[in-house]
C-alpha cells in the first residue's frame, strides 16, 4: 500500500507566516494600509475576483482506469493531473475521497492514465459524470479494457497513449487527495508511429479541458527552444 504522506513542513510554515502577516496588518498603521491598497489595485484592463479559484487552464483531460480485487475495472475522468518529475518519470492525479475509484486506487496502489482525443471526448465526459458504483463504464462507453505490461489495472485500448503508474505516496490536500505515482510503462497507438519509430503526438487529436469545456488541440506555434534557436 502506498505511503500516506504528511504534507511537508513547508505547508505549515506558509500557513503560519500568512497568519502572522494577517495579525500584523490588523494592528493598523502604514503596513496595513499598504496591504489593503495592494488588495484592490490591479493592472489596467483586469478585474480582481472576490474569491480566488482554480483558473489554471487549459489542463489535460485524462481517463484514469483502475481495478481492485472483487470489483469490476473502472474509469474516472481527471483534469487535476500533471507531470511532477522527469527522472524517475512521475505524475500526479488528484481525486476526491468520495469518488468510487479513490478506494480502488488506494487499495491497489496502481492506475493507468489514458490520454484522450476527439474520439474519446464524449466517453471522457460521461466517465466524469457517472459513478462506477452504478454502471460498468467500459461497457457503457463501448471501450476495451486491455492488459498492461507492468501492473494489474487495465488500460483503455482506444486511447492513443496509456501510462502505467504505481502509487508512491498520497498527500491529503483538502477537497482532493493527491496520488503521487511513478510511470512504469508507456504504451502508444502504433498508428501514430512513423517508419523510424518516432511517435507523432500532434497527429493523435488530443483534447484539453478549459473552464468547463473540451477543446481539441490545434495549430502548432513552435517547438521547444525555437525562440533561441540559431537561424540556418
């Protein structure tokens, strides 16, 4: 079973520092006035929201497949996901404790992140709206559970890229718990490989999620390092 990590002391330190600053500002004086001024001043053309929220968009829209003994394999759609380390290759997914897949992932210590494309957009939305407690999502969405190479959880055959993951830790955050995981296997759709074995992600028709809507990735604007690359 994955280790349940107590968030690093830095989180407590930040909370403590914020509390201290708040107390100082309540005492009045020039510092308090400056803090109040910063709160309401914004760059020209922008409006300050009354309440902060997750406006980090766009984000990946992935279908996470999982399984545990005595239960049918399930799929949960996740947008709170991302790369957290290159070596070893690691990623994270954040899941609410009340979600059906939460206990399955926690018990098994593994899951698969399946990237989505235009063909999977409707299924991705469906799997994010319905619970595996009530239905078999693979069956309902006409998707195929495919055996993985390194873990027991199945991947989704129809996905262009499937990342086999083993959980290394769980961080309780608030509304969600973050599962930290090492990527132990990568499987890709051979249709997007050229004759040299290079995988062309740009041809997979991947989709992203932004503020309640799904978008297909579009025009390529450049490649990594193009802004500093010397002209030939």
